C-alpha cells in the first residue's frame, strides 16, 4: 500500500521530501495519475502538495511571481496577467479543457517536461526563472531547466516552488500560437511564443521559443540572430524561416509528421512575429 502525505506548509513538505526522496510529488495529478494509473498501489509514496497555500499565489508588478500550484485557469483568468502579459493568459486558456485547466498546475506542467507543454514557450521568452527549493532555494533559468523529454534538472529532494519573470516593457510585445488537431483537449503539434522589443520601427531584440519540434521547448537563438536589427515592416521572413528549419528537430508521431511540423513551425513563426509586433505597447494601458 502506498503511503500518502499531504503537508500544509512548504517547510513540512521540504522536510518530508528530504527524508523520503523516492516518493512522488502530486499537484493537480493530471499528468501523474495518467502516467501511473495502473501502478498507484506500488508507488514508493505520494506527497500531495495541493494544500500548501503559499504555492498558490500570484504576485504582480515590475517583477511577477507565479506559485507552482497556480492552475492554468488561474493564469487564463487573472485580470493583471490578461492585461500586462496577455499571451501568457491566452496560452493558459488553450491548455486541455476546463477540467484540466482547473486541476493542472503550472509547476506540474513544467516538471512533467513534455516538449509540448504549453506553459513553457511563453515563460521562456519572458526570460523566466524557476525557484527550486530543497535544503536551500536555488534559481534556474527556465530555458536551462529542461534537459530532455520528461527530464529536468530538478533534484529528487527539490520542489519547484515558483516561476518568476519581469513585466514586459512598454516597447515589448508578445504572442503565443499553438497548432493542435482540435481547438480543445489537444496537445500541441507545434507551438511558438515570441517576445519582441521594438524601438523606432526596428526589431532591436527578440526571443523565440517553440514547443513540440525538438526534445525540449526550443529557444531559436539563430533565428533570433537573423531577425535582430531589422525594420519591422521589412522583415526578411524567408531567411528567418530557413534558419528556423536548421534549428528545429521535429519527429514523426501520432500528432503529425516531422515534415508537417517543419511547415507548421515556419507558418506559426511568421504569424506570431506579426502579432507580437502589433501587440507592442498594448499591454501597458492601465
Ligand atoms: C486530457 C488532458 C489534456 C491535456 N492537455 C494539455 C494541453 O493542452 N497542454 C499542456 O501543456 N498540457 C496538457 N495536459 C497535461 C497536464 O494537464 C499539464 O501538464 C498540467 O499542467 C500538469 O500539472 P499537474 O498539477 O496536474 O501535475 P501532476 O500530474 O500533479 O504532476 C506532474 C509531474 O510534476 C511533478 N510535480 C508537480 N508539481 C511539482 C512541484 N511543484 N515540484 C516538483 N515536482 C512537481 C509530479 O511529481 C509529476 O512528476 C493534458 C493532460 C490531460 C490528461
């Protein structure tokens, strides 16, 4: 019989995890229960972190902090996030269906480390860092958190406690686009998030991150290099798309062929760039 422990504070949870490093953490359970449904009785133990109130908060301002237990629905419906980081809320609104969005947490989404996780690309282009708490809290850039499908740098004695990023500036705009087989309950066949910085009609900086086209959410740095410094109304999109094709490494699977994903990623990039440029400044109106 599996042991079950449900701490109500982070301190308790960390102490329990330090003493029981083989147990599984469960948050919303939407990934974990699917993965272990047939073997729940034989798991070494479960620690349910769902009662830890301090992991459920969203702090807003120049620095934004989202607790690991914040659900996709919380992010989708949060008025401040909708206004200041709309592409993050829009991405959260596309996760699964209402039941999944109300149970599934941002922490679980990141730790499960699916290359298709919808939470990752928008947060990576925002330059987010994750806080991992074990014997002491450490911060890791989200981009470096993922090391393979289902694999992260999280140690067995660590809990992901929050994700942090800076509010986009007035000269920045973002977009997140997801292509799935349906409009709901669809894991991404390909997705792309873009955050652009525009000064005097020039794309002075940008970040691009794609989902489902490689083993981890993929920051397309070489494609960014192609586009950086160009006039926003004269972007060389053909050159950018060519570079993108060199950077991504999609596979054939049930959701689409590698070739289809290549085409889709290019088209999504073009659209996301345009949307992000159109969105510059619109997030700042109070
Ligand atoms: C029908 C269906 C549709 C879905 N659709 C989508 C979709 O469209 N887009 C998408 O991105 N995902 C989708 N998912 C996947 C899933 O719902 C999300 O990844 C969700 O955010 C996972 O969060 P959770 O709280 O349920 O994680 P859990 O299942 O509780 O945990 C997932 C993993 O993370 C670990 N974990 C959880 N929280 C922490 C923490 N704070 N610290 C350390 N480890 C932790 C657990 O041990 C486990 O290994 C779908 C799932 C289902 C079943």
